[in-house]
């Protein structure tokens, strides 16, 4: 969670938090950087071993802290280094899109992309597209997201709180 908090930082409204798998997407981001391809300076990359390791709570925490956009990126579906872990990523993000919509949060603020190590140009293009989407996210939208997710977290904490018998 500390990585998420550091990635969002002080200027959450301007932040794009990127969860990139070590084997493909992170290497693609590195390739884009080495090729000096234009990328938004407000993106913060969190390197994960696999997109399948990106828990829902990490994504929701980024939004609760004020991130405007979140990208989860991993290996192409047939090329996961952990066999089929990214298929779980797809299912997790599908669930999150539904959940965000039910909470009145624009699901498009969460993006999912499959980017290989050889696709530095694709990584740069995706980041530019996400930056354009980020510009449409309003301060009111971010505040609504923060409030709703904080309330959800508090409700969950109450549900999980052990009850003491008198």
C-alpha cells in the first residue's frame, strides 16, 4: 500500500497510477523511455511481478487517495509468464468496472492494457490516450470518488470487526 500512497502523492488529481508487470509492461515502459518517446510526466509506475498480483484494494486505494486514472497492464493473454495469471486480472478488472459503476464512479478511469516488452511505442501511445482521458476528470469527480470509497472502506471495517459477546 505504501507504493500506492507514494505514487499518488500530493497532486493526486494530476496522477496516473500505473501497475505494470515486471516481464512485459514494465519492460515496454522502459523501451519507450530508452527510445525517448513522449510520455506524460504525471504517470507513476508501480512495478509488480505480475498483473495478477494487483489486488482490488490497491486500485481502490489509489482512487481513494485521489488518483485521476489507474492503468493495470500486463503480458498479452497467451504470453503470461505465470501461465494464466493475467486471465485473473481480466476477471478482477471486469468486477471492478461493475463495482465502480454501481458506486457512481466512471469506470473508464480504470484502464486495462496488455503490452509486451517489445511494445514501447504502444506503451507511449496508451499513456498519451490515458493522459487525454485524465484531463476530462473533474475535481468534483475525484472528491466524489474519495468520499464514496472511504465510506465503503469504513462499512467493510465494521462488517469485519469481531463482535464481543457480553
